């Protein structure tokens, strides 16, 4: 067993015995890189990543292309690292209780924040509910840049009808910003409400998410 192999085994054992909280950020990256970089000193690579991006969160939020700009990081390592945040988001979505009745802005907001965990680009979701507020579906309508994402009103209507929804809630995020509606958000809400009303589908709310914070446009008095 070589020097690197001994270090890897000690780090693995520390994780197995004490969990991730026993590891520093660079050691977390080392441990991940073990599974993509089999025969190199991953400690140096971990420090190089942290120096380049500034934090563990920034490393895991980076794109495959940006990660590969760091010397020694190949495609396999970049893909593994970039998978971590989407995997955590999928985990949180999987844990949401889809049996609960989503009949308040607080419940809907808490339910929807999982769908935006760690997102660095703007996403738009449509949450579809039955007449009692029971979950039917939550579909991604659009994704865009860090500043904007255009909503296809036709696609939103098609998603609502295919789910046989009685009511829907529009939700989108403001990455790195505040959970406050913009003028474009108000206009989008008006337009979608006008499209859905003739179909007998109620737009119950438009929720804006920023990190773990959210704002309900209904609570703000914009929707009756």
C-alpha cells in the first residue's frame, strides 16, 4: 500500500466512524475525488479547487466546464462534483410530503422551496392541485439565465390540463436575489390568470423563492 492509499483509507475510516461533520471542507472534496481520481494525490486537487472557487459551495455549484478549467480536474471528476447539488435537490424533493393538503401559501411555499435548492439559474415550475388542494403534479416549465426565464403560457395551460388540475400555483426563483416580485412577475401572473380562467382552472398563487425565503403574491394582495 502506497502513501496515498494509506491516506485515503484513513480518511474513509474517519468518515465511516464519525460522519461528514468530522471532515473539513477540503477533506470532503478529497473523499469525493477518490472515486474519480484513482491514482493521484487528491488533497492537492481539493485545495486547488477551493482556492480557485473560494468555497465548498462554489465548487459544487460550478459547471462541468468551469471545473475542468482547474488543473488536474478531468471530465469524470468534474461530472461527479457537479452532480452533488442536483442530487441534494432531488433528495429534498423526494422527501416532500405529497399527501398533504396544500391549502395555504405557507404550506405551498415550504413545499416548493425544495425544487429550487441550490439553483443558480432561474426556473419556473407549475404546481398542479385538485379541488381539495391535493398534489397532482409539479412540472418544470422553463429554465433560463441567472436573470430571467420566459414563461410559455401555452405550455403552462397544457401542463395544467394534462394533470386535470382544478387549481395551479406558479413558482419561480430569484437566484442570489430577494424574494420580491418584479414588474415582469406581475405581468406574467396577469397573463397566466387570463389564459387559465376560461379553462376553469384557478391560478391560486404565484410564489417567488430566494434561497430558503419565499413570498406569496396572493398574501401580498395581488391575487384575489
